[in-house]
C-alpha cells in the first residue's frame, strides 16, 4: 500500500482506535474528526487522499457530509468509504447516491479494511493539471448539493425541512442561500427547473406529453399543459409542432412573458 493521508470521521472511540491502529501499521498519515461538521471542514483544509466516514454521526450524518463534499470543487474528487452497521440494500444505495465510493460494514474485518483503503488510495487521480481549484463558499456548496438532490427527485421533491436535514442544514439557511445566489426561494427555483426540463423534453424528444407530465410529477397532463403554457407562452403540444417545423425559438431561449 502506498503511503497516503486518510481522514477518519467517526464518533466511536473504539472504532477510531481500531482504524488508527490499522492505518498506522501501513504507514498512512491520519487525521481524525468526531462529528460531521469538523470532518467536512478538515477535508476542505487538509485534502486527504481518502475519507472513512461513519454513517451514524450525531447531528449532520454521514450521508449529509458526503453530499456537501461532493458539491464542493475542492473535495469532490476525494473518495469516500462509508462505515456502517447497516448492511441492507437501501442503506447502500443511499450512500452511493450521496456520492460514496464504497462501504465497509461494522464490526470491521482488518483485511477488508486494508484492502478497500488500498484500492481507493491507488485509484485516486490528481485534482487537476496544476490549475487553481475553485474555492466555493459554504452557501454555494449548500446550493449545489440541494440542486443536485432536487434534480434527482423532480417528480416527488422532499419537503423543505427534509431536504435541509439531508444536507445537515435548516430551512431558513437553505432558503437564504437560494435567495442570495438564485434570487428566489428553494421551491421557486425548483418549479423553474422542472419547467426547464419539461421544455427540453418537449422540444428535443418525441416522448409522449402525458409521459413527460407523469415523469416530472405533474398531477395530470392538463395541469402540466397549463403550467407550461403560462411559462413559455404556448402549450407543450403547440410548442412541439412549431419546433418540428423549425419555427419555434431555439431550445433554451425562453419567450418573453
């Protein structure tokens, strides 16, 4: 195993001691954090080669930490291995959706830990070719992570409080970040993004309009048609006909309302 820097984020002193012993025996440099907030900050500052992240952290849980790490240009390249007692499929899928690279189940098997750590340290690529990395504000990271989650759930977005919890934040701060960076609250942005996606599907695909409406979470094709027409000045069927005839505005150009 090549030497490297591993950040351990876990609130269990027993698990941390075991992991530290294993990493030290293999000549790895270690950093430790006992909660998600400190772990995230240390990842940004220290740029480790790998992060071992406990899912069941107090406060901001491991999934929330990983979403923020993957939304920050400074840390999105760092592989994250989740540490968890939950081995069920839903838990693993949630971790992969949050950006995790791998899972290690608790209680640990020493050989498995070392094998997985070795694989991901060897796979890590340089951050860049020497160019300066983009430094993102905390609001920008929060916004990026929230937008990513919402785009994945256009048909059934989580309630604002649930969304905020998934990011280790609260509804007030989340709305403030959207207001500052997008000029509108969270679900104002969401409605616009859903319609933007609808416009793209109407103009660039032959998917049935009823299927587009269902996929994007509209209650009915009629509801979809009204919302689309109010936003773009034409109902989706007429817009598609014009696009196919080459008479509509280019895709991405929104008619003046």
